[in-house]
C-alpha cells in the first residue's frame, strides 16, 4: 500500500508539534538562564555596582537570598518571562535596600520617630481585608503605606527632594506595563500606585516574606521561612514606617497582611502596643478564592510543576487551617492581650460597611467624625458599583472533599461563630 505523502497522521503531527514546543521551551529556558541569572552572588554584586554602595544593613541578607534563589531555581519551574520578572524584582529589592540603609546611616532623625498603637488587619485571606483597609484610611488620622511609597521610598533624584508626583508616575507606569505583560494579574489582585500596600511587600526587603512562597512553588524556602525568626522583618518594617513618617506626619498606621497570623510573637515583640483586627469568613468560600489566587499568581511566573491540582488545593487548605490554628492558639495563650484583638465578619462588612467601621471605632474608643463617615459611605458605595463576583469552581471540582474541609475548620468556626457555607 502506498502511503499518502501529502499528509501526516493526526497523532504524528501532534507529536511533532509537542516535540517542537518542548525544544523551543528548552531553548528559551537556556537563554533565560544565561541572560537573567538568579545567582545570589551575581545579584548582590550587581546591586552594589549599580548603587556604588556596599552595606545591606544585615549580615544575613545574602544567605537568605541564596536560600531563596536556590529554591526558585530548583523548584519553581520558571518560564522565560517569569525569570525576567523575578530577576528585576530581586534586583530592585536589593538596590532599594542598599540606598535606604545608606540614607539612614547619614540621618538618625527618622529613627526617633514613634510608631504609636499601629493597627494590623489580618486573619482569613480573601475575607475583605483590603476593603476594610481602604475604609479605615478614609479617616485622615490614619495612614497606610501606599504602593508607590513601598516601591520608591526615597527621591528619584538627589536634586528633587520632594518629587512625589514623579515617583507616583513611575510606579503607575511600571504597574501599567506589568498589567500589559500579565493581564490576568488585575483579575485576582488589582494594584495601583496610590492604593494601600501589604506588609509582606515591606518584609520582602529582608528576604523573609510570605510574598515569595505565595508567588512561587518553593517548598524549600517555605520550610526555611517557617523555621526562621521573623523579628528582623518586623524590625525592618518599623524602621521603614519611621522613614515614611518623616516625609509626612502620621498619627496612626493601619497595616494589613493575612500572613501576620503566622508571626504574632514577632509582631508584638517589635510593636508591643499593636491592635489586631482579625477578619473572618466561611472557610469554604475562602478556599475557593484563595486557591484561584495562588494558581493565577504562580502562572504569571512559572509553568505548572509536578504538583497536581488537587495536591495544590490540599496544600492551600492545610496552610489556611494552620494559620487559623496559630492565631487561635496565640489568642488563647495570651489572655492579657484580649483587648488588643477585634473581630470582623466578612458578611457583616459587605452588608453594612459603615456600621462595621462604627462598631470598630467604639471598640477602639474613638469618635467617628461626620466627614470620615461620609468618606467611608462614599467609598463603600463606589466600590459596590464596580466590584464583580468571580465564578469559582466548587471544592469538589478542585479535588477537595467538602466534608473533610468542614471538619478541618470545625474548631475555628465554633470558636468564632462562623457559619460554614457549603461548597
């Protein structure tokens, strides 16, 4: 029989396409490793060369960076674009840290700034903490570190001491390009130059931050982070806030990150007069949203790894459960700090944002002015107009057993009176 030479069997064509795709991927990876090395030695040397500065202000920075980059190289499975973005981010962190340490070494004024009774919003992820953060800073007594302040915390040029607008414009431009490169980012974690930033972004300058295991699948670094003392991260955060405070007077900081649940001992060691607002939401709702967020974030930087989808979902469930266990144990073992914790339920916040803020102010023994109330009401109204609900798959579709997950969070829900939502 004469085989038709003009056509390939469909399977053969698919196999050839797969082999060509694999070869292209291998070539891209090789090129990426050559041009955008993640060697900690090279990254530190490059940062020192470009800034003409030497001192990172912490003798452990380079070893932490080595742990992080080794874990990324070995486990994260970065794609070509992800490698480029990762290198740029690490380079910016190192260079900014060098410049800040140098700036602080020549001026001790900011070190005298007092950080008084800061408010930390934490608890369940995907539980309205960003919304509450924005609501609370409508009070002009409150202040949050903004994205542009965290990315560019000092003047861009020595001769332009107060060139804030230039820093905001540069931040906005960088975020605009990121959204063009990674359009999915806005659907799960919208960020603008003048919106509040999370504490983990400040902690990233210490290379001790939950930002990294959230963004990459790096179990080795995650184990290192879980075993490390996070006091240096909070000490850096305090110094960073003092620095920002010298540029604009602040009466009270309002800060936010779900990951504080893992490090409350370190937080109170550095901020002994802190107030904690713990956010609550049905774990099933949180899981569906959080799994989608982690999956989307990691796809921005890496190809799917060997971990199956249900394994990744189970890991997320275990991580959130561990966080809730940690903060519950901390609260139960520190009755002397009971008055420092305030609880906010997601459903109540969404249903009545103004009433929720009013209840918090009563607990804080603070008066809510008419002007602040009106700004809170306006923000709540405008946010409800543009917010949209994402359709998330059920836990069963993700590969989790709803009954198992309900049992996993049973103690948490009973402890804080959270109604389990079936998923």
